């Protein structure tokens, strides 16, 4: 559970705490879209409305201590949740109200259209990815179901260390399941992700092997975070990860020198968009994928299989 001092720190960082262990923070791109300055890469790639997207987490704990994480790892890194577990319905209602509270000031912003503000008060999308590892919340499938009842699209981002929890998502699959992969091999994984649980690489590999079956029910995405000077090596090994998991999409994205990560890495570890694109092309050559889109402000490119017979599905 969150202590009073941690809650105070989070509120200073513009988080809204929901219940015992959930939180909401307005994404930069939600604010940007409300001001008419453009949405996030998920808007460009998949067609979501950035101004109607809730960024939340059902847990502040994580079983990794990634070197590039922008969070404060002093209170963030735990192998599992402890204390009272909130009901999914209460979390959903709480996160919607928190989003409305966080965006309320935009109603008087001269750059915000009234139409977009009214739409933002009725969110349609949820990114379950803000902080912590969402599969540590034991009622994640129920949480997804509750959001679906309210006609939300659901994006879940996981580090994949708990394959049994990932497999359980087949009972209530999210709209889109992301697995974050930050290294092409176990040695670099242990250096970069710094897991605090045993057999972490094995768990990730098992999750990747599950993705082909999950893809039948949910759009599957690998997210590769590139850190210059650390993991922009061995493109053929990154490609092997893609061959194991056969994801619908792969997002190759730059590490961004923000938050607490600045105490662990240097600004020089942040690759340019062109460096990301060049390395993504190297990976794609080994995996029969191709670049189909890019979003330069986020330094991210999108890969899809060359023989995939579908198209990027947009949300209406």
C-alpha cells in the first residue's frame, strides 16, 4: 500500500492516487492533443484519440529495476503486491474520475476546443502501463473486463516475467498486449532490466512463446527500447525474439533521458530518431518485417511482417 509520504510525492508529480494501489497521470500527449498540438504515436499508428486516453496503473510495484526506468526505484521495486487488493470496478470508476479531475483545468484553456474537452471527459481508451508491472495485480483480467463494459479499448504493457499471468489474459484479452523487451540476450537483459526475481529471462522467453496463440484474440506488440551504447547490438538476436513471438507489430523506440533515469544513464545514451530507424531496419532484415510507419517526436518506428495480409486496424 502507498504510504502518506509517497502519496504526497506522487501528488507533487501530478499523479492522482486511486484506492490503495492504483494511480493515474495525464500523458503529455493527452494534453498536447487537447491543445490542438497533435497526439501520440499510438494515435498515428493505431488511430486512438489521445485526448480520450487514460494512462493508469493498477499497481506501483515492479519485479524489474530497469536502468532506464524514469521512476523512483526506492519505492517502486517489489516482487509482488501486498496489502489490500481493490476491486476492479472501483479502480475503473476511480481512474475515470481522476482523469476528469486532472483535465478539468483545460476547460478554461483558450487553446482547447470545447468539443475536444467534452470528449475528453468521456474517455474511450486506457493504457494500463503507467507505473509498475500490471500483471502483479491479481485481478487484471477482471479489470480489463470492467473497462470493456464501458466500451474502452484496453492497452496492456507488461515486462512478460509472469507467463502464467500472461496466459490468463486469454480469458479476457485486452485490445492490444505489449511485451517490453529491452535486450537481445540474457546477459544484457540482466544488466539492463536488473530483475529482482529468479528465472526472469526464462519467464520472458516463455511469455514470448505464448504470443502466437494470444495473437488470435488480441493484437500483440513487442516494444524494443533502444539505449545507445548498451543494447543497440546484435540485430540478428533481436530478430530471433521476433521469430519466437511472431507479433503483429514491433515498436522500436528510443530510450528518453527523463526522470530518475538521468541518475543512472547519460544524455548520450538517448539515440536520435535516425539512429533508431537505422537499427530497426537492421533488425527487420533478419526477421522478414518492414517499417510501415514512424513518429519522429517520440523517436519510434513501427514494424510489421512483410507477408502480413491485414492492415493497421484503426479505432472508430
